[in-house]
C-alpha cells in the first residue's frame, strides 16, 4: 500500500460540496494497492467490506493565524498525524507493507507492525505531543454527554459530503442538519467535511474503520495543540462487545482498549483516544445529555430534518426505548412489531446492545404492547437485574490518560461507581 496526501486548493477538482469556499483547506488522500493487497477487507470490528475507490478528501476550515506552514503555502501537519489518518482508511486493504509519503516515527511504525503485522515506513521522524483534549462530537446522546462532562473542551464534528466520482444514493442522510445542530452548541467548534465514507462500496458508505471519524481531528491536532481525542463510546461499545460481537466481555477490545491496535496507533500519534463515558451505559449518557444545556440539540437520527428526528428508523426506535426508560414513561412510537425496523426484536436474543434492551424492557410501562413485547418476555429482565447499568465501571476511569482522569473520576463519583457485584455483571456478560 502506498499512501499520498496532497494539500490542495478548494474545489479545483470539483470535489465535495461547493459551499465551503472562503479559504477552506483541502487535503486529498490517494492510496495505491500493492500486488498483495486486496479490495476486500475486514474492519477491526469484524465487518466485511469492499473498497469502491482509492481517493478522498478531508476539508478543513480556513487556517487560523497560528496554523503552521511547511513552505510554499502548504500547511504543516506532523507526518504521524497524516499517517494515522490515512491508516484509518487504508488498513483494511493492506496486507504486508504500507509506505507513507513522509517519514513517520518509529513508535507509530511499531504500533502498526504490532497491531496488523504490517511493515510501515519510511521511519525517521520524532513523535509529537499536544496538550488539549478535543471531543469528537456527533450530536448523539453519547457525545453530548461527553460534551456536558467536559464543558470547555473544543468540539470537532465530522460532516459527510458527496464524493466527486461516487453517486450518492444516501441523500436521506442529513449530515447538513447535524452540522447545523453542532454549530448551535455555542462551543468552540471545528466542522471537518469529508467524502471518505464513499471509499466503501459495501456494506454501504461508512467509515472504513470507526476511527476514520477522527481523520479531521488528526489533521488539526497540530494547530489546535491537541493531546487527546475524546469519543462517546460507552460501556456497551467498550466493554460488552458492542453491536457486532454480541454479548461478550471485551477488556481487550481491539478498537477501544488503550493497548488495542487502534489505541496504540492514536497514542503513537500523540492523540490518545479518551473515553469519558466508557464506564457508563447508554441509560446514563442519555440522562446526562437530557439534563445538560445541550438537551435540545441532541440528535442520534441521521434521517431527520431541521424539525426533529424521523421517529421511524431503527436507531430512533432503540433510543426511544432508552429515553422512555430514563424518563419512566410509556414508549412514544408509531413503529409496530410488524415494521421492518422492529423485526429483530421479534426474534430470540442475543441482540446487539442487549444490555439496553433489558434495561428498557424492565422500566418502560406498558412494554407488553410495544414492538419490544416479545423481547421483554424472552429476556425477563427486572429493575434489580439491570441496576448495574445506572453505575460506572471503575476500570474505565483507570484507562483515561492522566491529565483528564481526575476530572472524569469526580464526575463519575457523582453518577455512582459499580459495586464488586455490579462489576461482575460486566465481567460475566454473555456467560451467566
Ligand atoms: Zn430516525
């Protein structure tokens, strides 16, 4: 795999949207496969994927006065940041070797070698560091909770834009609405726009690796002096196997453990991944988000308009269950058990995100007349059996890098820490 980044002028090649202008900076990524590489691959979470094309753009807002330049008008970005960003898009297709266009640090080369068995180079740069923590902010309940816990951290929002050579059949995906909501937070905000999701032909446009959402934060880390990137991955994603490894305790989660392959790559690039809500469930992040001043800007639905979420997609149904449970009220949905989006809840467990289905089914009044009736019956969860999901799993706090740990720990003491018995619920998840 050979990777090249070029800094270009906005819109000269007709890429992406046209509403940027005004000094927007464009970084163009191209990668060329070596003979042993493949156009099919597997995401670190196990999802099989197919590559559609080999180039994309990341568009940054106009440079501030502090932005460093490498000469001839090209902005300076540390090569480890460029390489780490490229790796979030190139890793699934690379088999033996990755050659970057600028020398990287030995630390980053080692992280890639240990994590993937891929030789990375050339090597010959010193590692970088930074000091501020930014939040990768999507606007969903989990990242709003992170923003509420860290009220002075700057936000970086990833906005999908169209690719110049790939037809966008996903026009219902309203990334413009989400970017507008992010702007209304009143927080220090950088919106990064990219067509990188269109690198994938299947299963659908999306991040080649989950970490590609941070591509913009990586490119900006030098000028924003970033030393960490906080993400909204919660207990389920970090410790319970998330959506795709069903029901399995995952202390060694390759995506989100600090010593996992991706944790090491980001750490080597001087931008360790920080999970401030990694120890709490989506019930807690929902509660924190709804109690925050950003409450009206919470939006997990990718389809809704400026007027609100669509209310009919699978994500809306799932999050409505959690919100109704937190608010102790009946489910407000027009979705029925016969709807396609509710089909999986008519089948037997295990389910992705099962801990939250249990939590919701145990708490929502009248669950027996909702699309979750069958799941509720099969799971047989009670308030008592799901109370651990109201508390924080302490090992998640230990994982937070030292500069920010104390602050998150203080917040989580307010939420309440899990007892040893409750910790055992996490550690035996999927077994007992
Ligand atoms: Zn929706």
